[in-house]
C-alpha cells in the first residue's frame, strides 16, 4: 500500500500553514499547538525541510520558519524526498544506479518490473503536479 508517513503528513501541514502565513515568521511551537503535532517531531521535520531548501530558519526570540520558494514551486515530490528520501514504488525503480543494482533479487525474471516503472512514472507525475499552493487553496480552514 502506498502511504505517506506521519513525517510527510506533518511536513505538508507545516508547509501549507507557512504558505497561508507568508507575511510573517511562524514558530514551530505555533504550528505544533495549532495542529496537535508533537513539537520535537515537528522541529526535526522543519530542520530537514530547511536543509533541503524548502524553508528558512530564523533564529532569535521571534524566530521561526518561512517558505524559501513561492508555494506554487514547491512540489509534493520535493517534500516527500526531503523527508523520506528518494521516491520509489518498488525496489526495481531507482534513478541513481543501474536497474540491476537497485536491490531487487528477482529483477531479471520479474514479469512486472516494466509495468511497475510505468506506474511509478504516472504516480510521480501526479505528485509533481501537486504543489503546496494547490493544497493550501484546497484547505481554506487551515488559516483559522
């Protein structure tokens, strides 16, 4: 079953909140309290998003986080990969190495490897079409 982890769920929630509050710096505590997310977990997620260039961290008593890019440019695949690593549906799908070294033990005799690559591409295209801005537009209640 393809499923986003809590880490990705929380990361998307935080990014959508930052998108709807672009006029100011937002603290991790504010987001955690607003959505009932454990602060230590959210802090680690925001640090990972910062390391990957999706948010910037502002230090100090009024510190917090802001989006680095326009929310229309932040794709769901970027968020997933920043928090979970490379997106792939199966072991036979990898971009960094030849297919025969991706970790699948039965790749050479597998009847579904090629169709899975096609499915992977379609899912990746779909996720690439989803932006933080489009998610924020679909969930107006997040600004309350």
